[in-house]
C-alpha cells in the first residue's frame, strides 16, 4: 500500500502562512474566544462529540478559506498537528480539539 504523502510546508511563505493559520485556529479555541463564540461553543459541547470539531468546518470559516483554497485541507491538518500545547488532531486528521479543558467564565452569554 502506498504511503500517503504529507503536504510540503517548508517554503518561507508557506512557513509564515502556517504560523498565521495555526494562530488563527488557536484563537478560535482560546479561553478568551471559545466560550463566547456561540457556534464554536455549540460544536465544542455537542453531545457525543467529546469536544472534537471537524477540521473541514473550521477550514470553511471566512478567515480560514484562503489557507484551505491555496494549500488544501491536508495542509491545514498538518499545520494543526504542529500545535505545541493547545490543540490535538485525531488520528484520521478529520477533527481537532483542545488538549486542556476550557476555563468557562461565569455568565458567558451575558457579555
């Protein structure tokens, strides 16, 4: 069986874009955003999902479409796998979640 090739993120421009892409997704999952973003919060707390959110859904966000359209979804998956502390990607590369629990603020919807 042929081994699946990984996207190349070694060029300088791609390296810069990979950092920007990772920072954007880490922002989506940050304590300062996730509890206040109703759509992301509903995905995060969806029953039976164990906090996994489809990467394809995140790649469809307005600020992520440019990365997906230019490099493809496999590139986005490889970028997210490089998150040092905040994010983890499932084995199939289809979903992403936080490695740590969210610090839920009180009265998050009253903001």
